[in-house]
C-alpha cells in the first residue's frame, strides 16, 4: 500500500468516528486528491441547494470572451459551444445581482446550446461572483424541461443559494479555472517545415508519446464526457505551453499526444517528463496524472521519420 493509500485509509477511519465531519471529510479528501474534483464536488452541492442539476462557471480572462467551464448536467456539445462574446454580455452584465435570461432575452444565448439543450431550456441565470487577478467568474444555472426539477419563475426567484461558500471553493482551487480556459495557441508553421529547419540547424529530434487512456478512461469517454474532455484539453494546452514554439506537439485522433523535442544536447528524458506533468498534479490529482503512460520513441534523423511518427505510424 502506497503513502497516498495509507493516508486515505487514515482519513476514512478518523472521519468515520466523527459523524458530523463525514461530509466535510469526504470533500476534503476529494480536494486533496484533485483541486478540479474538489471544485466540481462543491459546485454540485451548491447546485443541489439551488434545486437545479445543470450549470457551470462562466469565465473571462483579461476582458475576453466568456467560456463555460466545469459543466454539470450538460452534454459535450453545449460545453464546447457555450462561449459568449464579451461585448455581447456587457449590455446585460450586473456585478451585484442575478441576471435572468428568459423569454425573448433567452434567445441571445440559444446558439450556445446543443439542439437538445436548446429545445428544453426555460431560463438561464448568471451571478457574478468575483475576480481572481484578471479572471472574472460567474456562476451559471440552467432551468430546463430536461431537469428533474420543475420550478416556476416565481419559485426560482426564491431558491438562488448564496454564492459566498461557492466562491470560497473557487478561491481554494484558483489555479484550476484558468488552466481549463482554451488558450488559443497556434502552431507556428507546418510540422514538416519546422522539422526541416531545426534538423538542418544541427538539432537532434527526440520522440515522446503520452497515452491518456489510463488516466482519463477510454476514448469514447474522452469524446463524450464534457469534464473529461476539458481535463484532456487542459493537459494538451499545458504540454504545448511547456514545449514552446521550438518543438512539435500533435494531439492525435485517439486522444494520445505525440511530441518531437529538438535539442542540441542530450535530453534528460525523466526530468523533462517531470517538468511537463508535475504542475498538473495539484490541479487534477497525483493518482490521475501519474497514470498517464509516457513512452520514448527514440530519436529521428529525417523529416520523413518525424512525420511518420506524428501520424502514429511507428
């Protein structure tokens, strides 16, 4: 039994002997294992207090567009589509009160939903919670005929739960939301051109691949589960940032990630992998990140070998 497993058992035994701490102890263990999972657990609890089962966080960085993060109860299409231009939301924005999108006003957000969610939506409610550095955060709840809850507008106005406790959970996991935001990183030049240029300059090409199935589950789940999909996106974004413009990162159709690292000196494989993944451990949990399968593909000497590797033909 590993150190983390022993700590988990110790925590379980301690909490079991104190009934009033069972729930808090569980959330503490989830947050310890993963800030992301701890935030999702806190958000689910808050949604239950609001008598709603659909929602997320709407976040804007540096005054940019608002993106839906940590979706609960929504399909992956809605999670990907729910992007509101900053100028579009600014005319409705209220930093102190709930914003209610109903009737014709709701039409302005229908394009953010999948066809299924759009057919069922009755109202969307936003509450600005605060700002972390340059990241603005709103709580979002969605009333829908697809929900197990059936509330009239009059009932809904009396069931908004205070966001103070939820904001505390956000602050405890402040690094997570910014990590989840789509980065918009653009590859600089084609892989073939980059490989040709760097090899011609005397650089050595080291091949590296990561399989995320052991950490995130089968490819079907990564394609259909919105929260697993956003964890995958965050991992890819982190790897692209770390690799930088002087290397090649390829996100493959099977959700694996292939890297070509160019260096003039021998690369310390283990150290590089540690630097690549360790910042993700706090956000998504050591047990999850440590199960990412990392393998070396050796060295490549030609552009053709590199392109073949990136296509998965090795």
